[in-house]
C-alpha cells in the first residue's frame, strides 16, 4: 500500500518535489496546501502534465480547514517546503493525528525550533535545512575529515541564484559542524544557480575539495522520499539527516 503524503508549499521547489512524489510508486500525493488561492482546486498531476490517478488536489490556507481536509484526505506524512511560519498551521494538528512531519525549511527562529522539539516528544519530526542526499553526505564526509586532521585550514563557499536572501542554511549547518564562524562563509549570488556548496580543506602540500551541486530542484524531492522511507516505524523524536544516514555507515 502506498504511503500518503500532504505537501506544504507549491513554489518552484514545491512543484519539483510534487513531480518526484507523483512519479514514485511507493508514495501517493494526496494534496498540496499553499498560501495563495491561485490554482485552488486544480489537480497537481494535471497542472504538471503528469499521467497519474493520485488526487493531488491544490488547496489554499486562506479557505481550508486542515482538520476537515485531513478527515477527507488523511496522510501518513506532511512534507513542508513552504515557509518558517508553516509549522504553526499544521504542527499541532499533525501531532495529534500521529502524522510524521518532514520539514525542509532553510531557516527557523528559536521559537519554531522550540515548537519542533515540543512536537517531537510525542511524534516523529524531521528537520533538515537542505534535504538533498548528496549535500548531507558531503556534511558527513567533512566531519570525518576534520576529525582526522583537526588542524587543517577550512573554507566554505556557497553559491545560489541571484535573488536568494541571506546566508545558505546549509552552509551555516556545515560551518557549525566544523566549528567555523558564519562570517568565514564566502557567498556568491549569480544568475539561476540552484545551489552549490564547496568545502575546501587546505593541507600544507595538498588540497581536498568536497563539492555538492544541485542540478535540479527535483533533488529535494528525492531527498524527501529517502527520508520518508527511513522514518517509518521510528520512535517519537526530533531527527536530522545524520540520524537517517548513520545506520548505513554502521553496517
């Protein structure tokens, strides 16, 4: 039986994630919930031009009661690619219904992270600022290289599309893991770069460069599906990508 998914957000990334979910045989996209009333009551498969018998109906937060929506279209997962405020719309309701929460929001304030921790006391909650499998493998590898050579010089470079505001949440996460200040992160904003992160390890007579580049936003969809598959039957708690990857390194 397919696992049922509700998707928060239908911007550029949300559309790419919906595309991946619709084409995965293990998951069913039940609905999409977005701020705008544009496209309300449209079918996601129809909008994206994908042949699918999954409902994938688009709803607006402004005119939708989430409890009523979940009564009619129950889901196993809510995957969030909306905004930092999205958790307030669905968090407690999902928690009460035992729905697994997967958040891919880049930035949360202390207030939102506190809410995630509270919800995780009685349900499964996952949060990662970057939910692509590749960039989290890069993070894993970077940590191990730092353990081997704690004295090595390290530089972080992040590149994104011209209009992206603020530092990359992923770059901040990498810097935190490697004990580097955010002011040491080099930032590039140009054109339509989806996302590129590079960690440079400067040794006396050699250099190691770990690079991850998102070629398409569908990579976020693949990551979300990978996480969902690895959260089934987990105990209540707040999980990150390291928790999901660790068992693979241990085996």
